[in-house]
């Protein structure tokens, strides 16, 4: 069977917003799977689904055999822009509130080694702020004048996820998608989008939280334990080889 590998990506719900790394559910997951290699979580705060999908496809292009990808999904209100060698994630604060563009949450296409290298990447790309400002203006106009703005956000999200699902299957990569708080559904409205896209439902987990127990609108330490336990059960059911292996590596 050879070595098994685990890949994780997502937004702050996966990263562990304001939690020590050892309390985040990816860390708890890899620990329970008895991973022996250095742990690295590829998720970033404020990640859009576009960045999650594109970055994951880039990372997994030469992945080892027997790779399990656990991907935390996020909301369709976030946009992704690839400039040079990094992604910019833009949410409502950027295109509705018109907040000043910042580079402090850019996501490198190529992994950075340390904080100093990351800060250097930011400093070297300050001239891109004008491009980001124009992109913000475009999204603001789109929001104002697109009569189907919300529906189209979901449509775009579904296209990205369906493309990613097809990619993972074509590459024979085992995967699980984690949907938080029903983020894939357009609340109180059944649209043609829901009928058009059919995903492999066995590989999508929907996890709900009691908002009163969340910390700054993110999963608490205890809720991360619950998430980890639910993912373990799903892995046991779909991919027992990852549970049984003693040689898992996370990259």
C-alpha cells in the first residue's frame, strides 16, 4: 500500500481563528492519525473558495499515491485574484464597505518558509495595491448593477467546487469536503443551481455549530474536537486505510 499522505486546506474555520495551533481541528486530526512528520496546515484566514481550490490543485499536482485531501469550504461572498505569485482574497469589506486594500492576508502560490519571507513578499508587492483597488471598484460595480449578484456568487462557487471535485477524481486523490453552517446552500431559495450541480454527497460533510459557543464567530476549542471526531468517523467509513496506516505524512 505504501505511505499515506494527508493534505488540508481551507479558511479560518480550518486554520483555527485565534486558537493555538495545537487546538485546531487539523492538528487534532493529524495527531489522532499518528502522523510522524512535521505538521503544516495549508489553510489561511479569509481564504476564498477560489484560492482554496486553485492553491490546492497547485499543491496536489504531483502528490504521492494514497493522498487524502480534507478541504474546508467557505462562503461565496469571497473573491480570489491571482497576481504574479500570490492570491488576494476579497470579501464584502473590500467591495461593499470599500475598505482600503491591504496585503497582510495575501496567500503565496508557492509556500513561504518563514514569517520573514512572507513579509518580504508583501513588501515587494506594494505596487500592486493600485491593481487591487481597481479590482475592488469592479466588484463594487458588479454588486450594484448585477440583478442576480447573490445567485451568481453561488453559481460561481458551485462551478469551482465541481471543477475541483472532477480534478480530484481524475487524479485518483481521496478527498472529503467540509461544509460549515450549510455554506453551499442559498438560504430559503431553491434555484436552478441546486438542480444543475450534483456532487458526490458521500464525500461532503456538513457541520453545524451552536453560535453561542463559538469564539469570535469561529469554532471554539471544544467545537474543534467535535469536528475532528466527525471527520475521523467519515474517514473510517470511506477510507479506512488512512486510519489503519502507521506511516501517514502531512505535507
